C-alpha cells in the first residue's frame, strides 16, 4: 500500500460523455465526441448489456434484454442480440441466439467474431463463428456452430479467447476445465476440440501469447495461474502462481511490457512470463476489471471487499457502490488518470480512446492528452525526471528530449545544484549549442563542472578547437595531471576526440612539455615536436635523433628548417646526419626496414648554407659528397674550391700551402669545371690563384685573356708560346702580340722577328699595316723588318707574274671560244664520234649527238639524261654556270629593290638591318671563285650563256 501511495497522480486523459449529433433521434453518423452548440443529448444505451468487446472499428455489445423503442422503434422485447456501434454512432445488429449471448470475442486482425450463447433453456451453450464481411440474408454469415462443452455434463462458460491466427480457441468453464480448439476455428473439418485443463476452481481468464513459433496459453482461476505450450503435442504445463483473480481481472500487455500476462488480485497486480512470475504492484482494492490500453494498465476496483466467487452466483446482486477507474503507467510509476464512476459495465478500447460503459446506458470517452501537453503539466510541477521517463516511453525524438534535459538543467542550476545541472546539460550534447552551457560555468568555482561537460563533448567527437583549448586550460589550472594524461593518452588515433594541434599548442603554453611531446610524437606532428625540443627544452640530441627517424621528405624539410640550430650546438652529429640524408637515407627505425634496399637522397647543394659558421664541418661534408657521389651538384664543387682557395690564401706554412695548392689544382683538373667555370674563375681571381686562372683560361679557350695575363706580367716567352699553341684557332693572337711588342721601348727584336716570321708565313697582315705598327717602336730599326719586306716584295712580284700569265691565257681562251661559237652559227657540225661517251662502246643507230661533241647510244642517253635538251656529260658544268648566272641576276634585282626601298623609307637604318638579316651583303663565292675542273669554268658568263642557248641536240 505504501508503494502505491507514493505514485503520483495526474490527469493525462480528458473525460467526456459521448453525445448524439444534433437533430438525430438516435445514434446517427457524426463525430464520436462533440461539444459546443452542435451537441445535443447524450448517447444512451438501454439497460441490459451483459457482454462487450471491441475491434475492427466497432464496439460490440451482446444480449440487450429491454431495447428502448425510441432507439430502434421496436414494439417487442428482443433477446440474444449482437449489436455494433460504429464510430459514426450508427447502431446495427442481428439476432445471434434465441435466448441470450454470454460471451463475445472480436478479433483485431480479422473481421471474425466468436460468440457463446444459448438457443434453448437448459441446453449446453453453443459457440458460433461469424464472418462479418459476408452476409446471409442481411445478417453476418455464421461459418461454424459447435457446442462449447465437449462432454455431456452441463456447466457454465466463464471466459473465451481466440488466437489471431485463427488456429487456436480456448474456452474456460466454471467447473475448472478448459477446452482447446486446435485447427481452423472457422471450419468443422479442420478443427479438433479437446480438454486441455481440469481443475477445482472456476476459470476466470485466458490469453494466448505468441513468441516466435511457440504459442503459449495462460490460464488463470480464482486460486492459481498456469501456462501451457499449445503449439506442441504434449501441451507441457507450468504453474506460475498460487494466486488467482476474479472474472475480467486478467489481460495481456503489449510489447512495451514484453507481452506479459497481467493478473489483478485484491492485494496486488502480478505480471507473468510463460515460465516465471514477473514483477508485482501493490494496488489494493477489490478489482472488477483489468484492461491494457496503449502501454497503460486500466483497473476498475471497488473498495468494499467482495469475494470473487460471488460473481459466479449472482452478478445483479452487486451493489451500485461507486467504482474507481485508475489508469497506471507501470514503466514510469505514476497514475495517468483516476475517476469515479457508477456501476461500470465494461471498459473498451477503440479508435485510439478508452470507452467506459455504465449500467445507465451512457458511454464515457477517455481521450489521452498529447505528449507535449503532458510534459507541460509535469514542467509546471518541476517533475523533470518523470517528464524525461515519460518522453522516452512515448518515443519522443532526440530534439524533444534534449529540450527537456535543458529545462531540467536550467531548473537545477537555478536551485544551486550545479553538479546535477551539468549532468543534464551533458545529455543535451549534440542538440544544444555548447556555448549555452559553457557560459554558465565559466566561474572559477564551477571549473569542475565545466571540465566534466567538456570531457563528454570531446568523448562524443563534437568539440572544436576552442573547446579543446578550454578543457586543457581547465586541466592545467586544476593541476590535474592524472586526468590530463588520461585525456591525451588514448589507445589509438581513431579514438582521438579533440584537435591534436590545438592541444599541443595549449600544453606548450602552459609548460606541460612532456604531454605536448607525447601528443606530437604519437600523432606525427613533427614540427611541433621539434619546436618544443629545440626552442623550449633545448634537447638538441633528442631532436636530431627524432629527425633521423622521420621519412625522407619530412627529414629533409626539417633539416632545412632547423639545420642551423643543430649545427651550432652539435655540429659533428648534424654533419653525419646530413651526409646520410644526401647519399642513401633510410629512417633509423630500430629493427625495421631493409637496410640493403636503396634509399633516397637529398640535394646536397641546398644544405650548404647550414654550414655558414662551421667551415671545418663544411669541408668534411663537401669532400664526403665529392668522393661518394661524383655526380653531386656543381655548387658542391664550387663551394669546395672556394673553401680550399681560402685555406690556401691564409696558410703561412710553405709545406701546407703547397699541399693546399695541389688540392685546388687537382679539383680544377677533375673535370667538374669544364662546362661551368665562371664562378671558379672568379674565385681564382679573387684569391690570386694564378695557376688556376691560367688553367681555366686554357680550358675555356680564352686565349686572348691568357695572352693578356702574360702581357701584364711581361712574360714575353709565354706570350710567344700562347701564340704558337693557339694561333691556328685564333690568328689574331699574332697581330696582338706584334702590337704588344711594338709598344715596348725595350729591345724586343728577337720576339718581333719571331712574330713577323709567323705573320709572313700565314699572310696574317698586310705589309703596310706591319710597318705602321712597328713605326711606334723606337728600337725597331729597318734591319728588323728588312727580311720580312724583301720576302714580301719577292712574293708579290711572283704573284704579279702569275696573274699576267693567267690574264693572257684567259684572253686566248676567250678568243678561241668566240671563234667556235661563230663556226657553230655559220658552218655545219660534223659528228665523227665512233664511241658512246657513256659506255665507251661503238656507236650504233639510233644514236644521239650534241654540238658539244659528245655522242650517245639512244638507250644510254635515255637512261642517264635528265632532260632531252641537255648533254649528260656537260650537264654538271652547265648547271654550275647557270647557277652563277641566276645568282648574278638575283643579286642585281635585290640591289635595285634595296635602292628603291632605301630612298622611299623614312627609317633607312631598319631597311639596311633587314637586308643584313637576309644575307644580301654576304660574300658569294660562287660568283668570284674561279672553277678548277674544266677550262669552260673560266669563261665569261656572257659567253657561257651564249654557248648554252645556241647548243641543240643532233641525231
């Protein structure tokens, strides 16, 4: 009783008497619940209703003994009637039995009605199955009739139930027996009836329960509760309890209570599974009706103690005391509705509402309030826990639940219960904006609550960088290293619920370097790890070791970033790592990786700036790279040369200086400066490394620079040697040498004579220019150039004689050719050739003859000739002549065109530049060089043209 009194009471249902529509003499179509101006009188069912049921959209009543004439306009008393009240309040019926109806069962999934009643007095009751969808003379079709009692001993039917699959029907009797009808209950042929249970106490309730493929039947009497497995053959039985209940005081719950069988006794209400007893609830009072409605337990009770057995003797003898209807929410432990009625006949559930039938013929409708209305009622009483439980049982969506949690949290916060408030706010994560909660707990005294909220926010992976910063600041201010480690040391990266980079930054600012290093290392934030090691902890050895474990790309980038710092503090170790990084790098993972597999290598030239203040390490690095990798970038060799030249320039010890000199020369001769030597040349000049400068001059074919170098140092013999070695490639060296010695006032006759000898042999300078050049030297007398001038004059005399002889020969040749042309024009040409000029065989007809004197077999001519008008033998020479003629004509045309454009153009320089680009002013050797193969090549072009024009083929 104490537990029952602790349950709170609410009014979650609206009560209203069902009324008839306005202007209706009886039940007519219209809304089930009406109010206001359109409502008229109450719907009133006459007295005499003994059994009720509901389903398939109708309320079903049985055995109306005294039907009022105003309802159906009947003049006689009717017995054994079954009536249907639709939602539109239309009352229809038919006579099912001749005497009376004792039991009705309307199936919920099929339009089938099972009934028990009597057709004759003193005869055993009959069971009739009605198909409400089919009609027989206006009445429902009765598909089956059979006696309720399988034996011959008469007894009274106490209860009836039918399985929704239409394969089981159970009937209970007052003598304690239960019959089971197995098979299709709508047909006699496929159905079998047998006695399932025998006992000493009246059966008061039956219910089927389906669990998978197993079907159970609950049987309750006035003294016990049992269950049977009826889907098998042997029908095993389990006795569940030794307490029973009265008629109509048992029901089967819905899935919200796991389809438990409810038995309402006078002391308690018990719930049963097929194999055991479940929980019980202490609801005192004499129970009259038990019903289950949409997750609620509906109990109609009377305070006056009356034995259940009396209900089988005289039902009408019950007094008309007030009866209490309670609607219990067993999940949430409260009473959803409680009301007092007078003489309740039955409680039915249909159309989403509860309908209470009283003996005065009225129908009371109980409609459940909507969930939001119920929640608002609970909010007004600050019953937030109950509101939460109610919302969950009503399957309210997550947004609605979050709103309740927020209101509950606000309520607790206003009452000063901050710990409870934050627990409610935590339940809103994902729906409520976190800033709403964070602002409430920013006070330093509430930092523990804020920490709990932020932890959950991160655990659900809904935190941003600001939330992570705030949570870590809470940990650091609380000095809670234990929880801080628990937060950051998650098992795997997939479990990380925070922004790792933000966490590292906050921990570093707060001085928790070890925690920040742990995060950076475990989550591969290499830059942060190295920043903390180098800038905060100053642990350079560990930073270098960490870089050595990184993959190649990351190790390379971090060495470029932090190489100078590491080189300054640990130069030797840093140099070793750089050597490995630039040759054959592999991460130094202990026990991992194939050490023989080829690694990666970085561009060694890019790391040279790291050694800015460490020349010793730089030299070791450069020498290592040049030795291990001969194909290193050019910058490596340039830097190594600069380093060696610096050491050579600053060295005082002669032996060491000689050694450094040899190293520098060896490097220059290594072949690494063949293509690119500008930088090396500048370096050698800067450090006055003469041997290197001369070597690079000679390597780069800078012979003039080499000679100028010797001239500046007045090394006369070397000047002559340079001219002798490279005068063939660059003849101007002799001219420069002559000018150099000509300007010298000291006695250089020996060197001048040597230069003049080469100039004269190679004919490099005109004699007049030689004389003018030496005229500026006071020591250069006539005797110095006497031999040169004599030889030059002798050669010129010989050349003049040769030229005169050639002119005379050309004139004679020209005269002869003119005579030959004249003869060809005036006299006939006799062909006396007897052999072919191609195959050198005797000529045979047909043959081909040319005026040039060549004759050919016709087949030889056709095989070798390119055209019928040209002699194959003379064609090459004639083609040269014609090319010369065309070149002269083209040159003449270009000259005229050039002169015209030059006169008409406003920018004469552009015209000249354009013609220079087209090669107009280039020397045409084809026109000036004399031919060497035949005498005909020396003829004047006009004569050659006449010869070719007048030649013709003869046969």
